[in-house]
C-alpha cells in the first residue's frame, strides 16, 4: 500500500528529507548567507516559505501523552512541481529537547475538488491538519488514500511507516482520537445523483434548485453535499455509525467545533450535531446573538438554506454504545467559539463562551457570552463570574484541579476561578500576558514576532533558548522582508482600532508612498505573517493578499479589522479605514492619491460598499472571491438571507427595494470611480459578481473580471502554487500599474497591459465627466 500511495503522490509518503533545517544546518546556512547579497522577497519566495500548522488554539507543537516526544507539521509550496508539501517531524522533548527528524513528507496538488464537493486537496494544507498523538509511538493526521479520498492516517514515528486508520467510502472531514486510540470521525455523505440523472432524461420543473446549480448542470436540488454522519472506529473492528437521540440521522451542517472533546477515560466525547426540526424549541428564538437571529429568519423562509441548517446542540457520545444524547437544552454557539474542557473526574464540563438556558434573563447569556460548568449526567449548570466583554476572546479553558479552572484569552491574559460552597468566585486575573507567557514550562515551543519568522526553540534549565529548527533560514538573511509595525489607535467611533502596518522595503522618511488597505481577519500581534491575515501566514497563502511581496515593491500595506456585515456596520468600519489612511497621510508617509483597497470573501462586500460611499476616492481596488450585496448574486443563489437582507437591511421587494437602490454597490455603479479588479477562485461562483461587473463595463468604467488558473478546481482558500501565482501575480501587477505606473517587462504580459491601457483611458474619461458635473453643480 505504501508503495502505491507513494506512486500516486509522487513520493508523497516517503521520508524524503526536511522542509526545515536542524540547528547545525542553520549555522551553516547563516554563514553562507552572510556571503551573499540579500534580495527582495518575491511571490515565489512567499509561496515556497514554510509554515508551522496550528490548531484552532494556535498551538504548533504537539506533545505525546507522556510529554517525552513532540511533533510538528510543516507546509511549503513547490512552484516548480505545482503542488504543496506537508511534512511530519518528531523530536525528543524530555529529558533534553532535541532537534526534530522527518517522519513523513507528503506531496499534493493543493487544488480544490470542484463543484458539489466540500473539500479537495486544498484542505490538507489550508486548515488545521495537525499531528494527533495516539500513543507514544503513533501520530494521526489527514491524507489522501490511493483513491484520492481523504482519510485518517497513522505514522509510526520509529519506523516511519504510514498506514490508514480509516477506509471510509467517502471523505473524512473531521476526527479526534480517544486516549485508547479509538477514532471518532465525521464523514461526508455520498452524493446521490440518481434524481439529477432522472431529471436530465425527462422534463423538469424547478422546485428546489437555485440558478447556480442549473448553471453547473446539477439538477439534484438542495444542499446534501454538506451532509455528514459520525462514526467510531476501533482497531480492526468495522466502524459503527453513531445514533443521535433527538438529533437528525444526518447532520446537515459541518460541525463548528471540529475536534471532539473526550472525557479523561475516553468513554465519552462531546460533539455538536443538527437538532431535529420538530425538536427545535421555539424558546430559542429569545436568544439575541445577531447571527442566531439571522438563522431563525432564514429557517422560517427555507429550512434547507445556509443559515437555516446551522441549528446545532452539543451531544454526549457514548463511545462504547455508539449512542449520543443532548447535553442540555441549549443551542451550540454557531460561531464555533465555544471551548470545552472535562473535569479531572470526568463528570463535569467547562464551557465558554456559551448560551445558557432560556430562563436566564440577562443579555449576556442570550448572546452566547457566558461561561458555565455543566453536569454531564443531568445538564444542571453553574455560571462562572467571567467578564462578558472578554468572552468572545476566549482561547483556552482548562481545569487545574477538581475545583479550580483557568481561562485564557487571545492576547495571553488569564483568569483563575475557584468553586466554593457558595458558587464560583474569581481567584485572580486578569494576569498580564507577559506574566502568563513566562510561566509556560513547555520544553519546546515556536517563537516569533511581528518581524521575526517562526522558529522551533527549546528552553534550558537556566532559561536560555536554543534553536531546534529554523524552517526559513533564508528569510532575513538571503531574502529581505519589510519592517512591520503594530498600530493601535482610537477609531472615529471611540473604540480601539488595531492592525499591522507593513513599511516599504526601502522606506525613506519624508517620502510619500502608495498604500494598500487589506480588509480581513488580521494576524495577531505576536505572529509573523507574510500576507497580513490570520491562518496561513507563510507558505501558500489563500487569497490575493500579498503584504510582504507588495511592500518589497515599496508600497505601504495596512491590514486591519473589518468585522462588519450590515450597512450601518460597514459605514462605521469604512470610517475607521479612512481615519487610518488620513493619519498616515498627515504623518507624511502616504500619498492620498495613491491608495488602494482589497477585500476577500465577506469583506469583499465591505470593499465594494466603500467604493460607492464617495467619502474617499481610492485609486484602485480588488475584490476576491466575495459576496458583494448585489441583487443578482442573491437571486442566483436562491435569495439566502446571508447574501441579501442581512447585508442591505431589507428584502429587495416593495419598500425594501428602495433600500437596495440606495445601498447595493451594484445598483450604484455610477458612484464608483475606482479601477476595480474582480477575481474568482472558487468553482461554481463565476456569475456571483456579474451584476457589478456588467454594469461597470456597460458604463465604460475600468473593471476586469479575472478567473484563476483551472478555476473549476479552485478553492475559496487557494493552496495550489500555480493558481496562487496566477491570482497574486495579477494582483501585484494591478497595484503596481494603478498606484505606481509600473509594468512588468515580461513580453507575455503585453496583452494584459494593452487591455489595462484601455481601462486607463476609460478611467480618465470617467474622472473628467465627474469633474465636469461637479463644476456644473457649483
């Protein structure tokens, strides 16, 4: 089997070397680098850099049950081979930390699966495919089997042998391992195409299909491509499907809490699951979390729509009986923020943030901002006095002993709480982040900061650090990257505004530079990121964000928060953007006439809306694989609440249509005076931005609609180097053309620039017309 899998992955399962360098190799590399002239970072350099894979708690180092060994997973793009490497490395943590050795090095295309599939090869390297220790010798992880179907694999860290732990007929999308090595996993339901085939052979009445399905030639109707079931696999035994009491036979939504939480003895685990429609309590309508209210609105219109299928509850799974029951009469937080920890005795759970039962009257509990201890057997709960203002920032919860817990938030601050006879009380906190971090006693960890790429290091008894692995020895020595500064200001709304500012590589004080504003979830202050966003900071990125490569072309890049959906929220966030831009202009760093803005996914709508506000005229813009608040996008998608009413504030009918005419970017293209590059990387969304594009094109405004290479096997989180080069290269050229008046001399791009020269003429005429109208109105 190993040989067959190796052939399929072009050497994928063999231990073919390392993505990083050991301490000795780093020393040699450093001396060699000193003799060479450092050069500016390129797109290829960024894609071929190496990142540590992290779990949702930001852990990058994973220790064996005894703590004596550790494992890390590394991801690196390979432009020449047009694929991605994933490597498992394992080292000794105790008694003396040692540099890791390569156990398995796997290669994949990194491409998406196409329409009707949840994940393709891109999921192996874009998500949290981290090592999971089964025992002291075996580590589990995801990879594709000889069929190309994602399964759970096991690596023997002593022999380097890889074998499959699951052989499910369909893709395994999530899993967890109990203390005894039993696997609890979620597998996609087989796609039933019989109805579609029957419809193709005969006449057909549209009932449950949306226009996107029809355009793709899929006549199945519904969302069954998201359906999944849970299974338990133990050794050579046949997998058993878990039966959910009070839950649907098939979960209609992928679990937001992806990793199951096992009890200390492994007998039980906690997992979310879809609630039966007839068991969905009407009392749950009283929960005030905005997204939860949106779910109710969409469910009332169409229970099978995207938001309408997200109602879940936490279930207690008996691993011996393959049976699950509801934990308590409370919905699961649909954001997936809830952290779960079992008490040492295995009879209580610590949950946070979470909803509480509906009889609790306060707003925090109805807004999923509470922390609670729950009795696993009875569902009885006790609330903990944790500040609601910090609840959404909870990163880890854990029990220190039978009556003491600590809760840590994203910036490292920690609260300690203790159960007394009268109830839970706060014992200490919040601690300063530096105090919490200095108390870490892990022998091996990843060290990084804004301007220092991550390295695997160990701490000796005297506190002295030693580098065990530098996965990117060329960064900073042979390859230069720009300085990054953490920005913390007070926004126009009086709230704190934080982000990261990438300086031009050759920055000179007193000179003004172009600026690109990136709108998306930003990497944390303590993290190094070549792209600016959270999740894939090095290696293959996921979108058109290219902070460091753009800074290498002497452009400022500001990556800031953009959490906004409704029109009112978007206006507040856009005001904050423009306040930061004006600050940089006032400081003499940025040229006001050379500012661009980019949005990806949900923030593409924010970017489109910023262009029609007319408060600040951007010199160029990019929207990437995004929702845009257009009438057509909502229509071809079946009018989901999330793409229409949720954004604009009303359905586009009757009186509500007036609001669309006022706020939908696509219905206000006459107010857009910015060259716009619209990019598409996911399969089946080719026409999502068509209304905005076609109206701009009809009005002879500068707009381009660009599809990545092999878009039918694209992804919303691109990993394939060829696809990324096509997307990010286009973005880089677009910024340099409009913000710096520069062109790539590559003859192969002559046609691209000839087309953009026509767009430039259109832009000039548009601005001339705008100026003439302004003068006439005076």
